C-alpha cells in the first residue's frame, strides 16, 4: 500500500490549488493526487470563454512545475476507510494518508433522454468534442439559459454557428438577474442572431439521419414543435459528488459539510471546492459555491490547513462572465426574489444592481463595471441598514 502525508481526491482546480497551499508550508511532505480525468490540472473558465475568442489551448494549463507530487490520473476512488486512513481506487489500489482532501467536484445533471447525443458541457473533453462538431455542423441547440448555457450560446454564435437557446425561464439567467435585465438579454441575444426560446422545455429527443431532433414545448401556449440541429449542448446544473463522503459517514447537506477550518466531522479529512458546504460568516448562511474564485481560494486554504496551519475560511467569492460584448462580475447572494436596487448608467448595459434583505446588502452585480469586487465585498460586510437612495452612486467607489 502506498502512503502519503497528504492525499487529494480530485485533480481539478481545487485539488491543484491545495497542492500549492501545502507546498507553501510543507516543502517535503509526500503528496498524492487521484483524479478521474487523464489531463493535468487546467482552468475551466476558458472552456466557455477565452478559447472561443482565439486564446490558444495551451493557455488553460495550470502551473506545471515539479512539486514532488505523485499523480494517479484516470482513476476514481471507490471507497474511504476513515478509521484506517486509507482509500481504495477503481483499480483496487489502496492509498494510505495522514491527511485527506475531498475535492471531488460535481457532476452535470442529465436529462432522461438524448443519451450520448447531448454534450453536458463541463470538461476539456467536452470542449474538444464540441469544437470537432463545429468543423462540420452549422446549427446547434443549447439547453439551459443559466451560467453555462448563456456562455456557450454566445461562444457558438461568435463562431458563426446558428444557435437555438432553449430554457424554461422568462429570461436568460432569470434565476440570477432582475427580470428587466434578464428579458433584455433575450432581445440582445436575438440581435446577435441567436434564436431564443424562453419559457420552453425540451420534452424529448430523437435522431434522424444521425442528427438530433429535439421536441420542445412552449409552457405558455402548450404548443410543441421539432428542432433539428447538428449538435446539442446542455447546461442544466450540477450535483455535488458526495457519495464517497456519505458512505464514509461524513455529514452531507447540499455538499460535504465542513467547519471554518475546512474539516469534515473527521479531523483529518477536509473538503473544498464545488463539493463543500460551508458557513459564510458575512452572509450568515450555509453555501456551496461552484465558481473559480472559490475553487482556488478554498483549495489553497485547505492545503495550508492540511499542512498544519490554523485557518478560517471566511472568503466571499466572486464570479464573472462574458456574453458577446457584455460582461459582468458578481459577489455575494444574487437572488431576484430579494429586494433589488438598480443604479444604471445605461439601462441594462452599464451599471450596478444591489440585492438586499432587511436593509442589508447581500449581493452585488457589476454589469460592465470593473475592478469593484473588493469594494462590493466591503459593502456587503457593512451592517446597514441601507435604503435605495444610499446606494445610488455608491459603486464604482
């Protein structure tokens, strides 16, 4: 049995950030990384952003210097034995550990039909598959109008492809943005040549001549129609990979529960990234965050905790997106059910949207407004109370 001082399950951004965190404090302790993907660690955001704007594929790779790490790529851990401090992978190999990090990420939700005709967009292999389809295909369906769906639809349209964007909400990213902004994005995407089918669900899928044909239903009229395309991409959310933790007796509630030091209920088992559920003291709320900033910051801190540092994870992470010529950064809780105060320089093109509950700012959307994330974090940390007039002109700071 191979044994490691620090063992990481998950070879993505979070796991790589943890390696950095460990090495900042422990330059010699053995590190093992077990990951399902066969690729070295890479950054995910360019898969739906920069690579479609001409950035080279080589730009996605994370730092590749030798840090004395033993990688087991293309392997999946099947079980954890907390009492004996060991894990067993899908090849039957047993790996011992002193400290274990679960950075197992999340798996895309799948539809009940379509099978392998649908690209559930998340990995480098998914990007390569879609790029290959674009070599011959002209018309694509994107299912889901949220974070991934909106980005992939824009990327495909900018690449000269015909795009049909299908989602059940009234507007693009309607579960994040104010209704007027969300609906304005529908019109904006249409101006860019995207066929936007809002309030519409995919209810079936067949194959004709080897190409997908989607059956879609308009929720308002109840009418159904067929949409024939060359390829289908879906971004309909993810589920945290908690099965290992559950089987090992760790606490799971919308992710693997961790305390402020990123420990699970087992003192030598940590969790971080998409799979971790943690309490944010600023929002006084349990969160599970699926964005790059959280993966990098939380992963690094988990690594430092594994190396013996007393850490407290109180970071309020941010996320960002590029949608054709528009872009945004956001921090905190973006929920259109909250009270919202919009401070537009140009309606739905440039400005700031504040999300409030009980007079306190819970989240900030910076719409084509840049370099204000830290100022937004400081504002969210303030107790308030705030009224709409107090927030007009507050950012940019």
